C-alpha cells in the first residue's frame, strides 16, 4: 500500500517542475483569450455527472463559450455510453479515452470535471493540475490526509482554478445565512444539529451494473491507484461507497456538504475533536460502511478550550425522507436552513432571564430566503439551481482567474473533518488534529487505514 502511494505521488511530483512553469496561471491567460472556447474534459462518466453536473454545465456553456471535447472512463461500457450520450446532448463528437493519461496526452483540454470514486478525487485533481487543467472536483475532496496534503500542494503550486463540488457555497439561502451569522446578529453559536436520513434500499447499490462489469473491460489497477492491491471486485468498483478504503460512506458523501457550512460560517478550519459511533444495523448486504451513525464534534479556537460549541451529525439509511436538516442554535434562537428562517425559537425568554437577573435574548423573525430555495440533496436530480450556480461560478472563474466560491481550501478543510470522523469511527478513539504536522490523530497515533 505504501509503495503504491509513494509511486503515484513521486510520479506526479516529478512532472511538476516542467508543467508548473508551462501551465502557470499567467501563461494560461496568455494561451486562452477572453473569446476563446474553453475545452472541457469529463473525468468519469458517473451518474452524478450525467444527471446533475452535465445539466448544470449545459445551462451556461453556450453563453460562456465552454464545450466538452473529451471523456475519460476506464470502463468500456461507461466510456462508450458516455460518448454516445454527450454527442446527443452537444450535437458533435466527443473524443473518448481509456484513461486520464491518454486524455491529457492528447492536449485537447483546458479544464476538466472530475466525478469519479470518492478516494480518487484528490489524486485525479493532482493529475489535472499537473497537466495544466483547471478542475471542478466532486466531494469529498480526499479520504486520507496524505492525499489531502498532496492535492492541496499541487493546486497551490500550479495556480489552477479548483472548484470543490460543495454547491451550498453557491446557494442564495446559504449566503444569506453566512452573512447573518458573520454580521454578529445571530450571536455566538452554541450548537449545530445536522441530519441526513433516507430509506432507499438501492442507495449506493448498482446490482444490475455489477453483473455487467467484467475485469477485461476495465482497468482495475488504475482504479485502485494508491489503495491496497486486492483481487478484482465489481462491487468495490461500482458500489465503492459501501466499502472502506474506497469511501468513508456517510461522512464523505453527506456530512462533507453540511460540515463545510460550519467552516464557512465560522471561519474555523477543522474540529478540535470528534467521537463517533454506529454500525450496519439494517442492510445486511455485505457492506462495510455503516448504515447508521452519529458523530459529535467539538469546535472552537485551539488556544481557548473554554470557548466553542458542539456539532452533532446523525444519519440513517433505513428510515427517512431525504431532506437534510441544518439548524444553528444561539442563546437567542435558531437559524434553520430547511425553512430558511431565523427565529427566536428556544431563545432566552423574559421569565427565565429575570430569575437570574439577566436581560431576555430573543432573535427577530427573519426570512433569509424564499423557503423554496433549497439545495437538491439527491445526486441524481437535475434542475438544481444551486448546482447550476456553482458550475457557472467555476466557469466564470476559469476565465477571470479569480478564486471560486468553494476553493481548494474548502475541500481540504472538509476533508480534515471527514477523516477525523472516519478515524473516530474505525478506532473507537477520540480523534484530534495536529496543526503542526497536519495529521489526524486517534489513540495517540497518526490515523492510517
């Protein structure tokens, strides 16, 4: 495992000297004029790309002069299917490649959209920026700190424009919430409750596709990249969200969205500590990642443990209608991102304040945004205005060279929280973060899968 990791990172590092100079932000602007077409490559023809990212892209590509010219997918069926589908949507041929290396060697792309397996996102980002491409990268950004640090370093060295797929950062309701909290009107955050519950037996399952996937028609070695070498397994290839170390499951898929808002609203970069518990309680289908979990976070300044607040994330896959809950609490009330309202609900009333010689503390009733403005939670739902806005923001920043709404630092930070959660869940110990070494610690040891 360590050898394969080192080999990948060494290869990308050796390529850096030439490509970082050849494809600096300045030289990119010189190559790509304001009126030139931006050529986009698709890295992974996934359901997320097909049903959400592509519709978002198509909403803006004509106006902003972007076009999809290339597709890379290691599975022949998906590659062929993607080539036909993209021609239908775009009205022209799209070149299909067996892998990312072939795509980048063709010198036919300026930017890429990365929608591959969870554990591949950071590594595919490294490949992209070293090849001189900007990238829209799905979350979670990274599932290990080694990958997380390497990808952040590569992006910073090359100056590429990276948009992390944390689309809440382009949502009008979330911007209104951020402004309200950061203005001081909300008061100190005292707690945050996050939930994400579904009752979908097929969630993350692809039984029909699994029967179609044959080892001869894919590249299992390229799929694993720097993960342990194991025999071919179609489920781990297509249902990777159920298996570690190919995905952390709930933390990487769902919590990464919600915990990102905590970092955004507060300016805090990561939790001080995390504990977690759960298990596979209901879906006995061979999965390794939990179907039920709760994680509890301690957030606050590192140098002042007496100040801070708690965040609780809970999720279950056997009961629930997919309507993620995000509620921020203060002593004066709550900010609810399901209703998009600030209210005095739960605030300090006059009767209870008087008993302790205090002044009552009740927030006003404030509508942050029309309640209909919400982030679509399902990965396979088209027409999500927030994802559309997020894609447009990235496309505009590719041209302007300004930082997008969810820059690489946002991905780096949500990954720390997710990796801490995985460490706590898999070891049973409280997970912490070493600011000096940028390592997740559990049980006094660096967390390594």
